[in-house]
């Protein structure tokens, strides 16, 4: 696995962890709001806001990283097609045949 794939995988794991924490905190907020005093609700609400902000930040960072990786991949594909057009056509035909065979099943 290359460095970019490792970073992307770690980023996805971090977002998943942040979202799990956000869900747990939201469930806790719902549980506490039924019987809690104002001070307890404010504490949980502040924690929930902080977790939500962390999740939004992580999602934004992952989006920027994914977009950069997409642009690099698109540039590489474009360069490959311009450098080796007949190989690119051959690959396209091969993929088309493979998809046609799979679709016919």
C-alpha cells in the first residue's frame, strides 16, 4: 500500500471514529434531556457541539485530500491517453467487452 492510500485509509478511519463518537454523544444528549437539569444538558450540548465541529473539520480535510488525489489520477490518466492512445483504446475495448460479458449473464 502506498503512502497516499495509507493516509486516505487513516482519514476514513478517523472520520468513522468521529461519527461514532458523535452518534454516542447524541444518544447521551437525548437520554439526558428527558430528566436532566439545565446545567447537565448544557455540558452535554457543549461536548456534542465540539464533536460535531471535529467531525465537520475531518470531513472537510478528507474531501480536500480526496479531491487532490482525484485530480492527480485524472491528470495521470489524461497524460497516459495522450502518450499511448492505442493502448488506451485497447484497454477501453477490453473493459467494454468484460462489462458486456458480465451484463449478459
